[in-house]
């Protein structure tokens, strides 16, 4: 967030001056009028300059990147943060992390990556009206994990059908459970649902009789 | 290590100036004590401890890299 004060003869002039100086448009800024200003009597007595304050919020992409860079600078882990411009838009910001310590950055079943993603989302969406979805990937880990989960879903559905009983999966975070559910929607032999409390919530696969 | 906790906490609370950390060694385990303004407690703990859990995960990752054992206490 950037904050600056400007003075001029009138409020309008002060705003114009400020926007030009900060190189932004009117709709990007929050403007507070501190002093209306007064032309004074005959332009002499009681003359006062108008004063305004311009506040500009950092854009979400920069906010998230700054936070992650700041965070990793306090660790011994070397991380390069790439903004995935093609997938970033008005609703979401996507980062891809590169590091020689990729395993640590991702964590067991992506737990560290999920934690980083959640914290960054809190930081980016703090004090903002619009909500931005934050996605943090690490050298394509999320895609690879999705494929793995799809394969796992098919394999366990097969097992449920073959053995004719319920199959219980290991606890998984919500977005991973979702991948299992979506995959099995296409399999008419089984149904899937989740049971238990976070973070131990598990997917169950059952045959449809 | 406590700087890492500070960076995270200061970025998610409303009163960053009230964020404090203390460090102590408890039998080879590094204990980081985090304190924030009373009104900000919810901001570092979260619903069902979700935020605290995320902070601990990141701290643990950093500790793993350094080959240390770290525990985070919030008070």
C-alpha cells in the first residue's frame, strides 16, 4: 500500500496533481480529502490550500510475490518465484516455485505447498473487497499429483467393485478429495463420499448395487 | 527461524507492531513463542487452528532444511 499527500489551490487540482505524480488513474486510487481549502476573502484573508491523500493498494500479484520472497529470505531455502501470467487473471493468481530443495518446498503430499498457498491467500486478500484465488505450484507438482490421484481413484474403484466392499482412502486435503470425486463421477459402478473431520477427512469408495 | 514466524505473523495480523517472538532451547528443541495483540489471536490461529497449522508447516519445512527441531507456541 502506498500513501501520499498533495496540496494545491483546490481539491480538484490537488487530485489531478497527485494522480499525475503517482502515474495512476482515478479509479485505481482511494482519495481522502483532508482540507477543502479556502480561497479566502478577496483572495487574501483566510486563504488555505486544499490537501488530499491518495492511497493506492498494491496489486494482488505483487502483494503475493513480495510476501513469498520475504518469507523465503528468512529461510535457508533458495526459491525462485515465477508468476504464471497465462493463468493469472482478475479472479486468480498463479505462482510456480522453483527450488533446488523442491521436496522440502512441496512437503509430504504437498502439505507445505498447501500451507504456503493458504497463508499467501490470507495476505493477498487481507483488507481487499475482491477475493483472489491463490494457486501455488512447484515445478508442475499439482498437475503430476492430479494425474496420480486420478490413477489411484480408478485403481481403488476397481478394487471396490472386485471385492464388493467399501474402500477407505488415506486422509487428504479438500482439493485432492475433489479430484477423486470428479474422477469417479464418470464411473457408474461406484460412488464416492468423504467422512471425518479436517485434516483427517477421508474419501470412501463404495459400489452401487 | 523466529524471523520467519515474524514475517508471516506481521503480514496477517491487524497490528503488526504488537507481534513479538521469543526463542528458547528446550533440550535440543528450538521453541519459538509467538505473541500478538489480543484482538489478533484469531488471525494467527484461525478456525479450528487452520492458520496456526499452516504457519507450523512452513516453519517445519525451514527447520528440516536446517536439520533442526522447532516447535511453535502461540500465546
